[in-house]
C-alpha cells in the first residue's frame, strides 16, 4: 500500500440502516488483514450494548447494530475513539488463534487440476506439492458459503488467474487455488479456481452450538498424504479425516 493510499485509511462508512464498515485498505495484503482481525477482536471486547454481531473480511470489519438502542452517531464515535488508540496496521494478531494441520491428497482423481496449476506456476507436480504442502496460511475471512475460508497468502509463483470457465462441481473438502490464495469448500459447488487438493475436514455443522469449524485468524497447513492414507483417516474420523488442532505459537 503506497503512502497516498494508506492516508485514506482507516475509513468508516455506513452500510445500510444497521451496519458500519471499518476499512483498513482497498485490497488484500498482510497489514490490512491483520488490522481487520485485531480491530474486530477489540470491538468484541468492548461489548457495546446494541451491537448485534461483527465480522472481519479481507481488509475490513463489519459491525451490525440495533439503531433503536445504539444510534449511528454514538457507535461511530465509539469506533473512531477505538481507531485512535493505536496504529492498527501494526497491531498484533489476536490471541487464541488455532493451528490446523490437515491431511491433503494432491492430484490423483481426487484433485484433478494439480498438474494444470503446477504448469501455470512453472513447477513440476512434485515441486508444486512441496510448495503447497509447506505453506502455512491464515484464514483471512469466512464467506461465500457457511464456514468456508479464504486462505493466504501463498508465494508469488501462485499468483495465478482464475479459470476462464467454471468447473461444474467440486466436492466438499476440495482445496482450490488462485490469486495467491486457497479456498477450502464447505459444500459441493462450482468454481473458477483450480482443484489442486482434497481434504475431509468438515467445516459446517448446522446443528452444532458452534457451527463453523474455523475462525478468521486461524492458521492451516495442508500436509501431503497418499490417497490410501487419506481414505483410512476419513474412515476412522469422518468429521476431521485426520486433521490435528493445536494453539498457534508465534
């Protein structure tokens, strides 16, 4: 972000009758995403009467509130006061984030577009698996479908464009790649991103008290395993398929 662009942020704007949007940048990069995650946590900690929910996106925070109890001007003033407490682009990431190590099949018939993606990145399939499997990525935001994460950022070799045509359907647990990011599908869906890996981690459980498995700010590593081992993991543990959860250590 250049200095002229940075001067325009953070930006507070109204979003409909019951929403405020706090933006830290006009596009995704590390500092605005870090700021969004930290600021959302700070807003939640204030527990303002009338705030209904908050959500961090790639570079902003949405605050939904009940204007009958909390007028726009009052909430705007509270958020401006919070923004003034520090440089949020330099804020530490929130505590309590988790690290997921997820067994992943790259290529084979389960993830048939690995070779295409590797070629576009200028890598062999083996190099692509090493690169993608070693990447430790952050849940940048959750959206598009219930519990579905956007993850990044990957190395510059993975700054690949989306496909010009849609893949008609990928299964739940599909790991797809484009524009230096992963998306991990929570449900079967069409996509314009390349299907490079397959996991079995269940991301959305409607009947659960906490229906979303992941949280913005969580970190993930998609570790390569054979198809045989992957199928065994899923037979033994259908909800996680061998995924291991631990606390993030800085």
